[in-house]
C-alpha cells in the first residue's frame, strides 16, 4: 500500500493551501479530490473579498492558479472519491477511495460542504431542467429569461447579481423580510434594477413539463399560494458539510461539522480538519486558506516533533 506523510481529503482552497505548505515542507503529500480542484471557488463567479486582487478575480481562474501553485511543489494530486477511513487513532491511518487504499502518517480533512436542497416536490425531477445550484455553470441557459433565486444570504445575492447580468429578471425569494447577507451585497442588490424580491415567501413546489415553468410559492404573511413563472430557479439556502464518510470516526457536532482546536487538531493524534467542514468556520475563502496552512503546519510539527 502506498504510504504518505500527509494525506489531504479534499482539493478546495483549504486542501490546496494545506498541500502547498506540506509539499514545501518536504512532506510526501497526497491530495484526494472527487470533482474539481478549487471546490466552492470553482463555482463562484466573481471573488471580490480575497486580499491581493483589488479588481476581484473570477473563481475558476483563481482555482486554476491555486491548483498550479500546489502542483508546482510536487503534491501528488489524484481524482478519487474518499469512501471511508480506518485506524485514524493509529500511527498509520488508512484512507479508502474509489480506486484503492492509502496509508498516511497524518490526515488533513478538508472535504468542505455542498449546497443544501430545499426538499420540495419537483426539485430533484427538474434539477438540470431549470433547477440549479450553480449560477456560474448554468446562467447562460437562461439568457434573456426570468429566473428566481431562493435564499437571503451572501450566496443568494452574490449569484443573483451575477445572473442579473445575463438573464432578463432575477426574483429573490426569501422566507423572511430581512436579508441575512452582508450589507454591501444587500445595498447592491436592492439598487439593482434587474433584481426583485419576494419577501416572506417560500417555494412549496417546482412545476413544469419537461422544463421548469413555475415556482409554486406561499406568502407566509397572507398564506396565499400562487404560481410564480420562472424558467430557472437557483437555490442558495446554505451549506452542508461533506462529513458523512467520517461519522463516528472524528468528533463532530449535530450538523456534521468537525470539532477542532485553534491548531486545527481534532483531538485524534495526527488528524486535522480545516475549511468549511469544521465547527465555527466563517466559510470565507481567506479562512479556508488560513485553516489549511495551520493544519499543514500542525501536521508538520506532529511529523517532526511528535504530539
Ligand atoms: P447562509 O448564510 O447560511 O444563508 C442561507 C440563506 O438561505 C438564509 O437567508 C436562510 O434564511 C435561507 N434558508 C435556509 N434554509 C432555507 C429553507 N429551507 N428555505 C428557504 N430559505 C432557507 O448560506 P450562504 O448564503 O450559502 O453562505 C454560506 C457561507 O458562505 C456564509 O458564511 C457566507 O458569508 C459565505 N459566502 C460569502 C460570499 C461573499 O462574501 N461574497 C459569497 C457566498 C457565500 P434565513 O436568513 O431566514 O435563515
């Protein structure tokens, strides 16, 4: 079985940053990623709040740059899905993937999270036929058409703004009459003539055959239920951590976020967690990068000095 000093689970910003520091510290490092390097930033259009890019940068572009930089120092980066872990409390930890198994002296969990689903009728059936979780990927299909965005956080307004540059009209459907998003995004969205808001509304069903035609919405103040026409629906109602494959193996909270201390240690010797998957993460790109670096440095100290 191949053995590594550091095995990193996940190739988003946290995992790539951890990989960059581990390889530059001359540790034999494997990064396992199931989909695409960059994680959430790969599906984020414009990033304006990551220091060093005064004009902002496109998420996919930054993903490629981060991936290249980590590869440059010799990280072994493989597209494999992690299916399970074993012996995490032992000196050699086992990682099982879709392709086989690896042994690691340390493990850094950077598996991030995925967009939550609404769980309403029609959502799964119309996914890919109007219902989407990625504006950057799918906005072009709705050029000149009317779409809805569900949610009231940063992601909903950020992606709503992006959509407004491509589609005819964006209606944000939010379950309260107050947004959760940061003030700058609120101000920008409320002033955007192509963005509209349905306050205190929820979607009860997505309807259409063969493609999305309406969101069936309920006004929570009046209880009125009606059809709101839309050919696209972009759902941004938060994030779920990708920690299912670790259940019972590492300490986590009721939502599946992994507990760590400030050195990203999980309490299991040689096992660290960083980025969106950990408890109390601010889920910002800068935090993911910082967490990844801390985790790699902690792993390095463990490898060279012990606990
Ligand atoms: P979020 O901040 O948790 O917001 C989720 C939104 O969806 C909230 O407005 C919430 O409503 C609503 N919601 C949740 N469950 C719902 C349901 N079942 N039905 C209807 N609405 C529902 O999630 P996010 O916007 O995905 O952001 C996640 C993290 O990434 C945040 O920390 C955010 O700051 C960060 N992020 C930052 C940027 C940026 O800075 N540009 C961009 C994207 C994401 P309530 O408000 O009523 O709870």
